[in-house]
């Protein structure tokens, strides 16, 4: 059985929870408290020298980290990851977009606001994230005008990667009412069989 080390309130970890539920993969969830520096112990560093969650244990002393790499590993051979070269590259395109142009703005703004309680010394950083976050949301909204999910009519792990922090973007100060296509997509995503909300656990 797979072991996952993560925090269900982290969007990057929630991605793994979603694919596990969509594909009905049995797993054990081990909670890691990042605010208590639990990713910085010697034991944790053996699993991920980059000291971050999520981590997936795939064998004895064999671990995989980086949420989108874990999604690709788990979704291989399923309907959530196309096998066609072009389609597969489009999945990666949206996942790289998520990591470079979306998550550093939307997830970081949320982290500063929700996890840290918007401390005075990080207020400027929080506000500096707004422009980039809105740019990413605009790119998504325009694309979703032409497409039900990110790759067409069926959901893939590209949707999982982008759903994780978009559906809670308001916690980072982003008003989603300005993005009607994103709101429609969020609702379609939440209708996928096996969908699980972020704050529930079913280990
Ligand atoms: N690119 C990584 C980012 C992982 C990441 O930043 N995880 C955060 C929680 S969302 C973390 O572990 N932070 C702990 C730390 O930085 O000490 C991924 O997608 O897995």
C-alpha cells in the first residue's frame, strides 16, 4: 500500500489525495506539520532532501517528491493521463504553468494570509503576488472558454494540478467572481466521481 507524507490543507498534497480518490488507490496518509518544521528532520530529509511535502513512498526506501511528478506516476495508464504524445505534453504544459506561473503567486499569497495570518513584515510580499496571480487566472479563464476541462471533454491530472490552489484562491485574496469560466470549471470538476473536498480525510 502506498504511503503519503503530507498535510491535507496544503494544495500540493491535496492533489495527491484527489488522484488517489479518483483512481480508488489504497493508501495510508501520514500527517506532516510544516509549521513545526517536521520536513527538516534528518529522517524526513532521507525521503526528500528538498524538505517539502508531499512525498510518496513507492517502495522500501524509495520515495518520489514534487506533487506533479507524483500525479504522473500514479495516473500512468489511467484515463487521467493520455498516452498520445501531444496530449501528454499538453498535460505537462499546464502542470509546468501551474508550478511556475500560478502556484508561486496564488499559493504563496494564501500561505502568507491563511497559514501565517498576514504578518506585517510579509504584507508587501503578499500584495506583490496579486498581479501574477490574476494573470494566471486570466490565462485559465480564456482557455476554459473553449474547453470543458484543460484538455477537452475529459478531466486529466492537468485539472487536478490547477484545481488544488485555484478553488481556494480567495484565501489568497483573489476574487474568482471575475472569472466565470473558472467558476463553471470548478463546478464541473467537483462533479467528477470520486471527488473529495480538501478538508476531509478518508485514510
Ligand atoms: N513544487 C513542490 C512544492 C512543495 C511545497 O512547497 N510544499 C510545501 C507545502 S505546500 C512545504 O512542504 N513547505 C515546507 C517548507 O518549505 O519547509 C510540489 O509541487 O510538491
